[in-house]
């Protein structure tokens, strides 16, 4: 009756938890009694039928923990004999790995991987049956820093490698790349890791297939973020660059299609994220990867527009060399020079790579970066003229959200919004006046209804509310938002501009009645800027 309850689709998770716990105790405490043999046979057969479906639908952390422990105990005790059951369990555990095991305890994640390693050893299957597990486990190398998980992942790959010759050598490589010191808790075994990198990047990388490269790429995308170990970080960057060489070594674009697809789906999304890293050493590695792709990639050409920033190999001018150069004046010059090339760059390059590379300078609190910060704000404003309409909206929304999320950098965020707002004003005015000389946001709607709605209902409403907030400590920093509002309103139809502009100017002029000299001075300065905009 209990086992039938466990099999029921209507059983609540609290009941399932009790029954699984009961079953687990039976499995963990074996006996030679004949009655026990009958009980264990019934328990194991029922659990093996139920567990594959349970893993797909379990929500509770406690239930999943007991289910994982039960599976591991049954696997290690040798109760799983038939291949069909192994297939069901491997498929359901793979599904659990592909979804999200973030709500599972660390020790339970290790148990899942141990169970899989044990199941695969006896699993009679084709490569297609195991490929999705191979890919799911590859991704975990990038996600988890814990030694236990990484070492258990090594065990899973060794099990897969023992069954399939096509991934045997990469399984051995992964065990070496993710080897830990036998005497220290979280320290790498450098005597194994560094020679493995050297051997792979020296000659072996050319001989590996795409399926073997996959876990290596994920490992490197983990190692490149290591703030403390320079040797590990630089070797990871060098290996990612070798992947570009591997793609270039293909005889034709058709043959290179598969590795290029891997580069677009695996490498570049994480590089785009990495370019926003606050740690300068880590960000430098990602910039090195992008620079290598731009300079050397033969079959992937979507970033070729950034070749203009290489200045024909002139290191004194090369943007990628200078952007984090030890000499600060070269960083500042590189950022300033970037403004001149906005019209040659694609919107994707600007939004996904170049702005993320320089944006952290805008919020730097170190005095030595003050001039670079000012230059960065001007450059982001200039580059926003050449982004696509959707990218522009995303950029402006992000900066507006920072008014709440980055209160310590309110002044910088406000100035960024003012600079970026000019691009929208220029675009809408150039469309209305048919003026081709002004830069235009790319892929801008031919009908201005959507941009006008975006300005009136979303941007102006939010900025007006922020500007009207009664907070004496931040009011001086918020005053320049009126300049952004004026920019945006000037892009609207004349009748809308006439209706909205007086309200903005009146609200800002009201502040001149304040007793604070600092506040009145800020308003006067801002009204001067607005007068220039209005002509």
C-alpha cells in the first residue's frame, strides 16, 4: 500500500518525502533475512519506476535531497541491473542538470554527479543517448567553483571517456585542467594543470573535434575569471585564442561553420558579460580575446567593423592595447579617439562590446580616473547616436534604472542620461527636417508614433518624477535631468513641445526661490545649458 502511494500522481510532496526517507533507510540497512529480501525487492523496483518522473517534477529541496541520496545508495549497492532503468535515470538526471539545480544543496549536486558516473560505467548506450548529458556537464565546469563538484565532474567525464573513444582524451585533459592540490583545500595542482595547458595549446588543440572543445571552452570561461591566479587566467585566455586559430585552420567556411556556431553560442555571450567585470585584470583578459578575434578571425566576420580600431597595427593608436594601458593618458586618448569612429562601427559592436569595455570608468571613484571618467561619459553619449533603436532604448532604460540602483553615483548617471538623450533629439529632429547631416540612431522607426510614445509615456514620466522628488541631499545632482527632459521634448511634434516645455522650465525655475546658494547656482548653470539647447 505504501509503495502504491509513492507511485500515485496525486501524492503530496510531504507524503512522498516520508515514503522516500523510509525507502532510503531500508536500502541503507541491508539484512540477510528472507523477509527483508522480499521487502528490498519491492522497494527498489517501485523506487526505480518512480524516481525518473519524480526528478522531473520535484520542487521541494528536502524531497529532492532524499531522492538523490536514495538513488546514490541504490546505485552503489548494485540494485540497478537493467539497461532500460539506467536510461530512464540518466535521462531524468540530465534533465535536472539542464534545468537548474541551483535550489539543490551542494552535497546533493555532488551525489547526482556521483550517481551519474556510477550509472554510465554499466550503461550500454549509443553516443546520441549520452550526448545531452555530456553537454550539460560541460556547462557545469563554467558555473561551479567548489572543489567537490569539479572533481566529481572529472569522474563523470572519465566514465563517459571509458565508454566512448571519441572523448577519451578530452576526459583525461579535463581531469588535469581541474586537478587540485592533494595537500591544500582550494589550491590547484599546478604540476598537473600548467603542463596540461601547455601540451594542449602547443599542438593538441588542432587535433581536437568540436565536441571535445566544448568542455574545454567552458573550463576556460571559468578560469579566465580567477582574480587571484594570474597563471591560470592567462592560460585560459591563451587557450580561447587557440580556439580562434583552430577555426582559422579549417579549409573552407563550410567546414568552419560548426566551430563558428560554437563561438557565437558559447564563447561570445560570456565574453560580452565578462567585459563588464569590475576587476581590471579579469576585464583585460576578455578584451584580449575580443582583440584577437577582431585581428585574426578568418571565418567569423561580424566584428570586422572594429578592425578600424586596430589602426593598421599601430600599437600607439590601437584601441584594444590602450584601453587599459598602464599610462592613463593613453587610456583617455583611446576613449576620446573612439568617438571619431562611431559612424564606422556597427550597433552591435557599440552596445555589446565597446560601451561595456569603457563604462566602468564613468563610475570610478578614484581621483586619478577623473579625466578618463569625463571622457567616457562624452564618448558613450556620442556612440549612442550610432546604436540601433532597440539597443538605444535598452541603454537609456538601464541608465534611468540606475537612478535608483546606483545612488552613490547619481551625479554620473544623470550626466550620462543627459548625454544619451541628445542622440534621440538629434535623430527625431533630423527626420522631421530631412536633415541628413546629423547622425541618426540606426533602424529607427520610419513613423515617429512609437518614439513619441516612448518619450512621453515612459522616459519623460520617469525623469519628471525623479526630478520632482523632495530630497535636499540629492537635488543638486538631479537638477541636470531637466536638460535631458528638454532634449527629449524637442524631438516631439511642435504642439507637444509647446505643451510640455513650459512645465519643465517652470518647475526648474521654482528652485531659484531656494535659500541655498549652491542650489541656486546649479539651477542658473543648468538654465544656461538649456538656453544654448533652445537657441
